[in-house]
């Protein structure tokens, strides 16, 4: 079976403190979550310097996959598309095309 690429799909998360509130607003859009609750949740991200731990985990996964593919093939590009933060999945799919 032939493959053109490997696509990793993730939830996504903020990269820095100024991303946290826009990220939370995006995730909760249309759900009428009180601002106070978003601020409470934001504190969890600020505990990590404003960067979601999922980003580090996904980067590690992609690094491991690159090493495995480099060692054993096939030679494929790896793409990341997130549901709730950059790079967004639709943007990644456009790049892949």
C-alpha cells in the first residue's frame, strides 16, 4: 500500500500566555461560558507558562515518528493539524493538497 504523507490530528493548545484566552474563547465559542470560568481555566495554562502540555507531547510524538520513518521507512512528510489552535486542520489539509 502506498502513502503520500502522515497526518497527526490533535486538539491543539496555546503556545504562549497571550494565546491562552483566545484559545479558550475558540474552544468554548457558542457555549456561553462565563468569562470568570475562562479566567479560572486560563490559570491552569499560565501554570505551564501559557503553553499547553499537549503541544510538547505532540512534538515528541512527531519527533519519534520522524526517527522511525527515517530508520525504517517509508519516507513520508509528517503534517500536524489541530482542531482548536494553529495549525488548524483545514489549513493543514490545504497545505497537504
